[in-house]
């Protein structure tokens, strides 16, 4: 039985870290990963792409700006837990509406603080992504390690249906204007059908900023139903889980490609599009997660600093003749973007909608709208 306020992080390989309870009291199991971003903890925790993962923040000081309703990336939190070195004791930001720890408790997010996150990150970089358990309710080390070792993990799991919207809906809200302290009004010029695989709200806001009216469609929507909306463009969103397990979505995208409508994919959308084009995906050792990842545009030679969050990547073997690899990671050379040579279709692995930044890749939304404009003639 642990003492009041104590918590443990137990990994499936037997390593155990001791710290203090943070957030909701209880225990939770998930894939332990790390994110190197220095800001944006609320956006990270509300990103559906992190479903069933336990996030380690490598930045030691987390929670100092509190939380607010305007910076949410989804209505729900689907992460399994979080790990921080030194949580802030106070919130200091004029936009904050709640304390971070109180917010975690209200959302029943189990966390642990006070552990050596640098040592944990080095361990994950060496061993790769590993299942883990955070326990602040007295669960024994032995039981926690056994629970972590017995969990199925993310490989082979289709989590898209778990986080996708259940009903079609419209979206017109733009990004948040700090000067006016309200969201910008969305546009109406172009109609975009967005396939929701776990879509971040700021993606929809970035489209609305560019005069797009967005129809958000559940992941199970058929190609026929999407095309019946007569969209000017089709967007493929980010999302969680193993892209190789989302076969139905891949088939839908394959059918949509035949319609020759401008199409833009991000993260999971990029991976599903790649499969529809005949490429394969694989699991990375410890994934790309952070706001400082350099990517080279292979068509221009320019370098972009990007925000990333993915544990799977696209294989660059057996590239079809009609597909061009447009972007690569400068960390490990993996595929970060592609385009179809004979169709108005492209995708990227990283997140040009990052909020907070970096904003080097904002132009990709402009490229998508330009393709729509050209296609409409």
C-alpha cells in the first residue's frame, strides 16, 4: 500500500519510477511516449491522436499558464495519463480559466510528477515505445508491471472509430484572435468534406480561415455519401492507432481518388492515403512527437521546423511511378510528405496547423485551397 500522495510509473520491462500523485487518483495503463514541446500541453492532451498513450513531457515545468476552453483540440481527453517533472504551483495567464491540476482531476486524468523525465526519455529512446502503468491508488509494483506487460499495445489496433464523430456536422469557426479575444468568422466560398479520423479542431479552424465551409464526416461515411455532398475538396484528418488496421477507411479513400477532387491529408490521413496509393506503413521505435522537428521539402530544398505526433510512418519502398515523395525528416530520413503526380492530391505526416506553432508549414493550407480554386476553374 502506497503512502498518501505517492505514485509509481511501472514499465512492462520491469523498470519502476517513484514520484508523487498528480491529477486524478487511480491507476491507468497505456503506451508510454515522450513529447519534446516546451508549450502547448493542453493542446497535446486534447489531441485525439494520443488515444491510449501516456505522455511524458520532456519540458520540466508544466502547467504554468493554466487551461482554457478556447485552446481545446477536441471535446474529450483520450490520453491514458501524463508524466511531468515539476508541475507549476500557480497559473499565470490572463486567458486561464482553470488550474491545470484541478482540470486534470475534473477530467479524471491520472498523472505522476516528480520523476526524472530525462532518465525516462533516455530509456524510451533506447528501448523504444513501451507499455506502462501509472498508479497512485496503492497498486503494488508487481501488479503494475504485470498489468503493463499484459496490455495489448497500439500495434494492430484500429482506434479511429473510437474517436471519430458519430454524426456529420458543419464547421465555420476560425482561429482565435488574441487581440479581439474571440474566434474569427469562417468562410463560405469553398465546401470541404473532412473525413474525421480523430480530427484536431485547429485544422478545421485553419480551413475556415481560408474561406472554407467544412462538413465533418464520420470515418465510416461511404465514398458515395461524401461525393453526394458535391464537395470542392476532401480533407483527410489526423487520428490515433495503427493505420494498417484501418482498412475500411483506406478503401473509402481509394474510391474517392477516382473522383479526381482536390485532396489533402495530415498525419493519419497521410498514412491512410499512402496505403490507398499502394504504400505500406510501419511502427517507429519511439515515434516523432514535439514542436521542433526539421523537415526538408524535396522539391525546393527548403527546411521547415514542424510539429509532429506519430508513432507509425510510411515505408518508402516500392513507390508507385505516379507518386512523388515531397518531404523527408532530417532526424531519420522517414517520409514526411507525398503528392500524386496526375491528381490534385497531396499529404504530409506532420502538423501544419500546430497551435501553438511552429507555423513554417501554414502554406500547405493555402496550397490546398489553391488546388480547389484551380480545379473549379
